[in-house]
C-alpha cells in the first residue's frame, strides 16, 4: 500500500505544480506582468540580507555593485528577447530543481523530442 501512496503523492504534486503554472501564466496574460521575474529579485534581496548579516555591510555593497554591473552589461550587449527567454527559462528550471521534479519533466521533454 505504501507504493500507492508514494505514486499518488507524486501525481498530486505534479498536478499541483501544473495548476500553479497555469494560474501564473493566466495572471501573466491578464495583468501583463511577468511574475516569474519577481523570484530572482526576492532571491537577490535574501542574498544581500544574508551577506550583510554574516559578512558585513562592505561585502554586501560590493555584491550589489557587482550584480548591478553584470546586469547592465547583459542589458546593453545582449538582445532583449534573448534576455527574457533565458531569464524565464532559468527561473522555471531553478523552481523545478528545487521542487525535485526536474528530472521527470526533462525526461518527458526528451521523450517528446525523440524521433520514433
């Protein structure tokens, strides 16, 4: 009976993820706001806070300046459509990696691309 609960838990987790993804895409479409771009911002704020708490304010200011410089460099020299594609892809891959279902979706994607 434990294999059944393990499989159903995995199915329900996948369905929950799919529903959250559909709701975010729907909100993106209706509100014309890309919610997935708020996640890296939140991670950035948490990183600066942790850095300032553990290593001091000078390291945090250096971290913010380095991140800002690399962002400006990418914004100037990389086409905007590529940046949007890479940023949204990175956010979803990181979310799948942290939720533990990345390998499931990658294997399904590879099966979809495999010519039979």
